[in-house]
C-alpha cells in the first residue's frame, strides 16, 4: 500500500516537529517545511531516534514566492500531496491600543495568510483527484479573546473563519478540512512570546494577567504528541469532525466561554484586583490560574 504523502509546515519545533515524526511513525511519507534546512538538526535527530525519515522542504510561509518554490519542489519529488497540516505560526502579544498596524499585519501574514498560501499550493491537485485533507492548527485563542494577545487572537480567529469557509467550499470536491484547537501545549512559543509592550503604562494589569495565564499554562502544559495524535486522527478517521479541542484547558475554556453571557465576559475585564480576577476567571473558564 502506498504511503500517504503529508506536508507539515513549521516542522522544526513544537507541535510541528511532534506531528511530523508522529505521522511518519504511523506510515506517512512526511515532508516537513522549515525556513532553513541548515537549522533542522533537532528535527532530523528526533526523527532518527524514532527510526523514521522526515524529508525537508525549505520555505517561508510568509512569502508567496517561497511557498510556490517549496511546494513545487515537494510536488516534483512526491508527485502529489494527500494531506496538508498548516501548523506554522507565531505568537503576538499586546493590547489593541498599543499594537502597531505592522504588528497585526506581520502576525496575520504568518498565521492566517501563510495557511492560505500553502492551501492554495496543494488544492489544484487535490481537486483533480477528488480527495485530500487540510488540517489548520488554530488555538483556543481563536474562540475567545485572550488578554493582551490581540494580534494572535485576530490571526487565529480569522483562520477559524477561513477554515469554515474552506470546509464549505471544498466538500463538493471530496476534500476534508479540520480545525485543531490546542490549549496550552509544551512548545518553544512560550520562550519566544514574552513581549509586554505596555507603552502607555495604562495596561499593567492586563500584562500581569496574561503572564499569570502563561505561568499556569507552563505548569500544566501537555505534550505536543497529544496534538499530533489528534491531527493524525483528523486525517485518518472515517467519522470526521470540523473542530477538535486538545491540550490543557482547551475543552474547559471553550465550554466556559460558550456558557458565558456577553455581559459576564465584559464584567470579567472590569475586575480591578488581580486576585479577584484570577478567582473569577478560574470559576468561569473551568481552569485554575489562582495558584501561580
């Protein structure tokens, strides 16, 4: 039986690396995209430890020409792409007032438009075959506002909408779209995402509360392999769903937000005392952030 050919973007670390290796272990021929093949030593070493091969493809999801070249290379080598996992992404901290237009555009260009670029690169041959899967890795931050992470929320919320659009548009061609929404997962994104601009000095509490959530998340973060297994299931299942929640806090926070009225959500932001905020957030969202 021919191995399915799967592309995982952002395969050099975190969820991307775990997914690329997990799919290869489970019989996929995996192409992992990286911005520089010379910096993929950890990915290749981790794959070797598991006794599998990850084929590298150099591309930057933030650049049209780079994506076109990278996927042309993959299609030349493999002949087709059966499954695409749009995982590559960046964080983006800041409250709306203090984030420049460039900050929003930079994050959107990677997290949203990057997934669109890669999807466009594989869709023609998927349509011709009448089969294929596109998995878009978003975040629980695509389901509700996350304090002082406005660019990230904007990009992931937008990717949620585009994913629903794609699912509707592509169903007629036999192409499956799945949205995977991780909560807090062990990933290098925490180390890279420590900005707290606070340019005006007015938002001290907002940044404190963001980092309190980060601290609780770091203590409870689940292994990226859990996300990788959900992605594998989304690709291979005979009973597909549109959305999959995974990792610490995901199901609880989405359920909590869905059960909340708009008035309750706004009142949460008006709480002045940090401890009172943490208690109320924990009560409403179903996770404990009070112990950090």
